[in-house]
């Protein structure tokens, strides 16, 4: 049960980060609300994040981790560290060039994500678009720092040092929370709060990079930056990485276009961002944690010829993910307005904003299990050095998302973009699942077949309880923030208890596995 233990470590630290992220977003909602400044800030913050996911966390790690694991298994740690040095040199050079190009062309290049922002003078003598450009100049270096952080984190994860890599995102939230408390306490204007936040993002990236670099040194990794050389190992990394870049690029361009469409309606980009932040809490804690733990685990099992172990690991990944994700998705769908009002509705974030964000969150909730399963299924391809298949299905998914998203945006409104994203995610899951089953790399075992219907039924029981309780719950966001949080903790806690009892009675999970997972003698998956 090493997978469950590793996922628990990553998930616990990710949960801390996401909870701090909620605090951050509550403060952003309090001081910026949903309007011109928040649209500009969220657009500027999204730009480096999109390219970070494309080049670092997406394509690069998908190609780098299996190759690094292979070097450790076949050639030893010294050879693996030599490969890491070569990879780091190229990653630094390529991403640095990208950052410089964006910095020099920012007034024009921001159009790829923020072209829908108003270009007429509305705020303090400058346009909303100009404000986003100003913020983006400050946030863009974050891409370079976080790309290197992703490399160092991949090294640590492959060597089974998960804690530090999972914990460094906490730094970003601490920097942003501190900035919001300081600037908000001094009653700064919204424009200046946005400037301070943009600078804090980049500084936090440098700190995160420094911490994981130090962690690699402490773990005995011996490498350093050097001039890039196109060695055979780098050539193989590029060969695997190009489909990964295309795959991640398709996904991120898809997000960029969706954001571009949303910016054509004032506040819609902010409404979608707040909804996205809330469903990202379970996605980050479960899906991303599972994906991070799965890739090195599957890679090392496959390199060692233990295919049976790899299949079992993948089955347990699906089981654990859905056990934790399905109830979260049900809760987000049943009581989105209750959750949003309790968390965000105060200051510049009004009750009308709550209504709009809830519309998007409900549709995102339908796709949450699909988003998580993608994090579980794609490592099964990446671990076998197959980055082309996820690329193809990412393209199919993106085409569905963009065409359907635009059609729904025109017909039902901005929340149609969220619904289209969820539908596209499930299409992607279906395609990858069919291919894994046909190839034999995934075979649903008896335990998974037995538990999945019971997990779904337990989630339905919890959803029914929340639906019944909702009519008796108070409206939050109007008065005491402390009482709002008490109600949120009470309701979510009660829902978790109902789910746990239902899952136990239905035997939806083997509780004895939890104890074995955290014992020092826990067997490998």
C-alpha cells in the first residue's frame, strides 16, 4: 500500500496548500470582488500558469520522470543525476527565452488570453487591458522559477521524497495572504493591491525553487546547471516531450480560449475563476496527489518488469481516487451556493456574485471525477514512454470543449463554458480507458468491480442527506464570518460522517488497508 501512503503524504500537504488557497481567495474576494481589477489580475496570473503547466508540469515531467526512473534502475543514481543536469540546462534555457519574449512583447502577447478585456479608459486613467499588462509584466518570471521547481520536484518524487515537493506550493499562498492582509489593512486601492499580489507571486516562485533545490542536495542528488548540450539522452527527452508539449499545449490553449471567451462578458472570467478555485480543492488534494505518486511508482514497476504490480497499482489508484472524489463532486453539485456564500460572500463579493459562481461550480462538479481520473490514467501511458496517445485524446477533448463551450456560451451563458469543460473531460477519460483496456495495461480487478458501485451508492446517500438538510440551513455571508465558518465546518463534517457511515455499512472500502498503508512494514502495491 505504498501508493496510498505516498498519496496521503502528498494529499495532506496539498490539502494544507489548498486550504490556505481558500483563505487567499476569500481575501481576494473581500478586497477585489468580481470586476475590472479582478479580471485583470486573474488574467495576468493565468498567463504564466498556463505555460508552466504546458512546459514544466505537463510535457516535461511526463517525459522526464520515466527516463530518470529508468536511469536509476538501469545505470544507478550517478548516471541519473548526470541526465538531470543535462535536462535542467535545456529547460532553463528554453523557458528563460520564452519569458524574455513575453516580457518584450507583453502589450501585444497578452491578447492570446486577455483580448476580450475592455480597452477603453475606465479605471484610474488606464484601460482594464493595460492593467492586466502591468500585472503580467510582474508575474511572468514566475514561469521560469516554477519550471525549475517542477524539475527538482520530479527528481525528489522519483526518489520517493514526496513531502517537500508537495509542500512548497504552500509558500505561494503564504506570500499572497500576507500581501493581502498588509495591503488591505492599509486600505490600499484595488489597483495597488493587484500590483502587490503580482510581485508577491514572482517572489514566492523564487523561494519555492530555492527550497526544492536545497531538498535535492539534502537527498544526495549531485548536479548543477551547465551549458546545454544535445546529447542522446536529451534527444530522447525531446522526442518524448514534444507530444507532451503538444498535449499539454492543446489543453492549456483550450483553457486560454475559454478564458478569452469569458473576458468578453464583464466579470465572467472572475466568476469562472472563483468556481474553478473551489473545485480545484478536491482535484488538487486527490487527483494531482495521485498522479504525482503514480507516475514514478508505475515507471519503476514497469522498468523492473513487474507488470502485474503496475496493473494493481493502477486499479488502486482508480479506487482510491473515486472513493474520495465522488462524494466531493456530489456535495459541490448539491450545495454550491451554500459553500460559496460561506466562503466568499462579504465585502466586494455580493450575493449576486454568489449566484453566478454557483452556476459554474455546479457544472464543474459534474466533471470533477473525470478530471481526477485523467490524473490517474495518463501516468499509465507516460510510464511506458507513450506521450502520443494522451496528446491525441487531449486534442479531441479540446475540440469538443471549444466548439461546445462557445455554443453553450452563446445559448445559456458563461456557465456553459464550465459544462463544456466537464463533458470534454469525460470524453477524454472514456477514450483513454478504452485504449488501456484493449492493450491490457488496465484490467479491472474483482476488488475494483465490487467497490465502485458501493462507492457510488454511498455518495448518493450523502447527497440525499445534504439535499434534505439544505432547506433548513441559514443563508450565509450576511453577518458573522466566524459563524459562517462554523456552519461550513458543521455541514461538510456532517456530510463526511454520513458518507463514511454509508461506505462502511455498504463495505465500499476495506478499512484494514488504511492501517496497513501507514505501517512501516506496509507491502508495496
